C-alpha cells in the first residue's frame, strides 16, 4: 500500500498518561455555570468528561493552518485544505475513572474509509482509545473523525430533521464565545473554528464559531444521567449538523426499555446530534 494512501496509517498507535485532577473537573463545572468547588479524591468522573484528559501535546511549529497537529504525524496525511470535524463516538464504561486516579491511554488508528458525500469527497478515520486507571477505571472508546475536501460553498451544513418523539426531558443552552474558548482551553483543542471567528468564517466558510460536538454530547448525556439516576454502561452519539455560537440548542431525551434515546436540536428544528445511552 502506498504511503500516500491514507489507509497506510491504519494500526499506528500513540500512548499517553494523565491524572484525573480535581481542578480540571471544577473548571469545567465553572465553564458550565455550575458549582465549582474542588471534588474530593475518589469522586467518580462523569461519563464523557474523560475528553478533558490526554490533551494532544505537540510543538507550535507542528501545527497546521487550522490549529490542529499537522496531518501525517499520527492521523493520515491528506491534501491541504481538508476540513476536520468530530463525527461521533461509541464508548463502553467498564468502571468509571476517579478524581486523583492516574490513567493511561493507548490510541490506535483503527479504520480509514474514503467515501463520496453530497458535498464532495470524505475520509472517515476511526481512532480507538483504551483508557485504564491505576485504581481499576476502564473506558473503551472509538471516535470517528471526518475530513471534507475543500468546497466552493465553504463549510458544509448538512442539517436535516427526523421525526423525534415527544421528549421526557429537555434543557436549552445558549453558547457564547467564552464557553467555546474555555472548553477549547480545558481540552487543549486548538482547532481555530471554535475561537477564531475570522478564520472560521473567512477560511472554512462557516457562518459563526462552531460549537464543539463533544461539548454538546457531554451536555446531552449529563441531562440523561440526571434524569435516569443509573450508571452509564454504554453511550454513543453521531453528529448530524453543526451548531454555531449565535444559536441556542436544546438537549433532549426519552427513556426506552434498556436505556434512553437522546438528541440535540437547533432553533430551526434540525437535528444536530443523535445518541443512545444504556
């Protein structure tokens, strides 16, 4: 297989270590306008909050034009100009991580699939993460990343709507640039679409700053956990359409026999995320 074929990156691995520190948990609560006291050692880390861990460490000179690590180091090399979005995730929580726990993550490029989309060529990359803590915490996750080729029309908005049931619970969030900056800082995510408005609108063609898919997924699941009152064993979600910083979005859900169906909608009724929790 040629080294220019993105599938040549399948099997590449990267490892990292981190500690679930109380400050990061408190800082995320503060960003969400919640009580920001430091949690006690041993407090279970809420599901999806492991996305605060293992920030990508690379030198400033290794950054690409979009702020991410330049492609070709760990993720496949693609032609210049491809736009990156987090397309979704699937995770199994064998045992929650704890505040104070030292954790290890082994990440592997598991799959690379080129596809033809309505807006042009796409490349889907699946990265698996095996997270283990020294106190027995364990999370297995597969994250899907999609790369879109540059399009004359700018940022793609594939908004659509499905018939969703009447929600049993819902909450509305009004994102702003401060929240997006804080979440980017907490996750060490330097993707410029979340904080650099001139780049976001002028280069990638979006109408505003893009709200992080993982942030919305976290809020969607947090609400379900509050309503269900049972531990999360499995969670998955898929991004359907972008949300921008001038849009209020609504997280919602409805219980099912063995879990709950979850979703996020935009003010125009379009589905931004869909998910399921067990």
